[in-house]
């Protein structure tokens, strides 16, 4: 498979990635390149999610790691306790996940919301306005309101480091 150039786990500090995940009671679990990734819904190199572990390999895109992390953050406690591979969730939650992954990109040195939106577009995320940037800036008020209502971000778009109840 010919994959687009995006920021991968190998481009980032594992310590920084682990610290971010730990703020949400998650553990980063690293596998080898070209091996199966436990809990990956789409298969390698996409991140996997089982219980409170995010599984990645060095070639896993960081947008995938953050997307699965944000699913864990945004799901309710009951789903979180039964989590194995399929994060499920509805349309509103999926939009909130995408919005939050853009915000969390700013929490990692060497990454930014701008880079995250670029990587999401490169990988093939689909947004009604044609790009992640246009969606985030012009069409994502419902996702932002969802995150604020569940106390996952503050009014000034900062992460609260809380999990949805």
C-alpha cells in the first residue's frame, strides 16, 4: 500500500506521546513495524484500542494514535469498560473525536493543529467543506459544543484532561 507522507510515531518522542496518553489514564503500547496491531479496526499501520491501551507501531500515523485516543476520551464510562477494537459512537461523537484530535496535536512538541489537519486531509478524512481546516474553522461548532458540554475542552479550546462520564 502506498501511504501518504504524514507524521508517524517514529517522528515523535515516545515519552511525550506516553505523557499525553497518561493524562487520560491511557497506556501507549508499541509493536514492531509490519506486524499486526492489536485492537486496530482498520489494520496496520492504524492504531489499535483495547481497554485503556493504545497500540501503535513506529509507522503508525500520529493522527491515528490521536483519533483512537480521542475515541477513548469521548466515549462514556460503560463503553470504555467494554472497549475492544471498535470504539463505536454516533455521528456527533465522531465529529467531536476529530475536533479534539486537532486540539490535542498542539499538546505535542513538533506537532500542531495545522499539521494535524494537513495529515487528516492527506490520509483521506472526508469533510463536507472539502478540508479539515475549513471544517474546523467554519463548520465544527456542533463538535466544539459537544466537547464543552461533556467538559472535555474549555471555552478557549484547551483540553481539560478529563474523560467523558
